[in-house]
C-alpha cells in the first residue's frame, strides 16, 4: 500500500476514536421526559438509562452434582381406559357429520 493511504487510514481511525465523554443532558430546547405517574420525583438521565431488573434478570447457574431421581408429577395421569363414549345429549342429531357441501362431481 502507498504510505499516503496508510496515513489516511490511521488519521481517520484517530479522528473517529477521540470521542468526548460528558454527562448526559437533553438536547438544547428539549426537556427531560415527563415524570412517571407513580414516581416521587423526576428521574435523572442516569436513572432513565439504568435497566430495570425484569429487563436483565440474574442468571442462576445451579449445577446438578449427582444424578437425582425425578420427583413424581401429580398431573402425569395415564390415558383413559377406553370405555364407551359418553352419550349425546337428548334432542341432538344422531346422524354422522359429513364435510361434503355438494353432490356434484368436480369439473362437470
């Protein structure tokens, strides 16, 4: 590469990396967001930027050190024994249902 290109790249990186760090303030002419209804006082910009605990919960790394038998599940019920179906309520149609809507053949 040419020295001029290298110098230009290094200069560009140097200019991009020299950011200024300062306290956060709203843009000129703009106030902070309105105070939440249940808040006692107006939150500061740092408080507004802080993540609530539900947004980033603590991780639990509980490792099992030994094999342990599973606890019984009271809702893990066996399938029904397969007796007769429940009778239909009185006054309902005893005919089997069909999903055909017309008796004409397709294309004719």
